[in-house]
């Protein structure tokens, strides 16, 4: 199969990607339960996948309040910077680029997954009507605290400081997780934001938080190293908006005005919204498409200029040398569903075989 478009270089803001194969952000729940640090396992896992033009890390919390899930890593202190530095260095040594996905979960989470004394902060005191995995099993998500305007400023400052730490840790970029009902999405959506101040009500007001977070990240990294992940209309985590097409259209035009480096759009036909077309209609920068792509479809869609690059998630879990497998038209390893999330284990994380037969 000819993959000349997929395997051609791409400029994304200040980065030059060697190909248009992106490793999608994927939570794998293997950070330390004690201190939310990544380890030598993560170093091996990510550097094995440095064949991607750009790796986007699993969701990383910018502050301890921002943690929602069990065993996700943070970038909240100097220990986290030191741990992530070893990961970015290993990826760079292997010839790759790596961006940190900042994921503040807001109202999505459970106290059992969070450090003692941390808070669940949200635009409004409305619980997500959904359950979340904890060590004690699935549990309902509790009602979060509605933030004051000063507390919102504090969270934006947390993002800015996280960007400082990302820079210190050697990340090439930052992707703001604005999909799947996490804090930025909670501000955008009318179902989770019923504020009556400058952060709620009108579309302009609901966009304000995301706009200010983007500015905070860009003040550190430069806007040419900041991207945004979106999934318009996706109701995951009780993310419900009266008019996602309008909300995300306006969000994309705001991102366009700011000159953000990339939009990473999850396509989800079940929503009735074509997120790739919506992005192309409102944003002229780099568009990374996501969800259920094969190499062949990625090549076709890039050649047709429908997207500029494509991210691969599950294929990268099972195939560390994915680009080589694309080049040889397979074969592909199957993903072991039992080891997707899990503890400190290398099993199903760093032990998938390479084409060459090496572990
Ligand atoms: C195990 C797993 C964990 C994921 N974690 C995240 C995450 O932390 N952040 C995010 O934006 N998307 C996350 N996703 C979504 C993926 O980035 C991607 O959009 C999805 O897997 C569809 O792409 P694929 O068909 O190539 O796997 C996750 C997906 C999987 C399978």
C-alpha cells in the first residue's frame, strides 16, 4: 500500500513531525499510587513508540485537584518534572517528539481516586450522572463544588504552572484536553455550567475559561506549541450541551484567532456532528483526526485534505513499531483487553513483540 501522504513530514506550529502518524493520548493507569509519578516503565513504553511523528501522552493532571482517575500521572511538582524528564529524554533519544496532554477532570472523579484534602472543582455544583472506577469498584461521582471567580483564576494559574513544568520536563508541546466532559468541557456545556457571572450563560461567557487557559499555556510554551482536543457532541461523562455544533464552532473560531498549533478532533458519527468537517470549516491550522482509522483510510483522508494527520490509539497499544508495520502492510498484534489498564505491570504495556521478533 502506498502511504506517501501519511508518511510525509508535517509542520505543526514550531514542531516538524517526521510523519503524520500520531500516537493518541491513552490513560493506561500505571503511575505510582503513592505520588502520581511516572517510572522507567513509562520511559520504555513511550520510547518504544517514538516512531510516531508525535506522541501525545495519556491525560496528565496539572494539579492534584485536577486528578479524577486511579493511577493517572501528574505534573504538579518537581518530582513529577524529574520523572517526566526521563520519559521525554528517552523519546528524544529515540528520535521522537512528545506533547503532554493536560487533563483537569473537574467534577469527573471520586475522592477515593484523589489525594486527601484535594477538591472536586467545577463551574457549577452539578454532579455528573455517571459512575467511575475506583479501587472499591464502580461508584457514582459526587456533587462537585462550584468555584468562585477567584478559584477559577487559581485553576488557570495551576494550568500555567503545569505548563512551566512541562517546559522544564522537556515536552515539545501541550495538548489541552477539552473533550470527553472534563473541566474545560464542563465550562463549555450548558448542562454542567449554569453560572450567572462572566463564566456562564452566553456562548462568549462559556468559552471564557478555555480561552484563558489557552492564553496561560501559550504564555509559557508559545501558542505554536499548544493544541486542543475536542469531541463535539460526545456525551461521555454526562457532557451535555444544548447546541454542541454552535458551541464547538465558536470554540474553533476562538482557537483560530489565537493561532493554536493543532486541533485534535475525535470523530463520532453517532453524535450527528462531523467533527472533522466542523473543524475544517472553522479552523485553518493543522487538524489531527482520531477514532478507528486504519493506515489506508488515514492515507486516503490526508490525500483528500480532509485531515492533515491521524492519531492511532488501540493500534499503538499492541504495536509499538506501528510505522514499520504500516510500511510492511502488517501483520498486527492483537490488543489484550485485560491489560489495558493496570497497576505497575509491564505485561500488556511494554512487552508487545516487534516485527523483528524482539520483545
Ligand atoms: C485505553 C484508552 C485510554 C484512553 N485515554 C485517553 C486519554 O487519556 N485522553 C484522551 O484524550 N483520549 C483517551 N482515549 C481516546 C483515544 O485517544 C482515541 O481517541 C480512541 O482510542 C480512538 O482511537 P483508536 O480507534 O485509534 O483507538 C483513550 C482510549 C483508550 C483505548
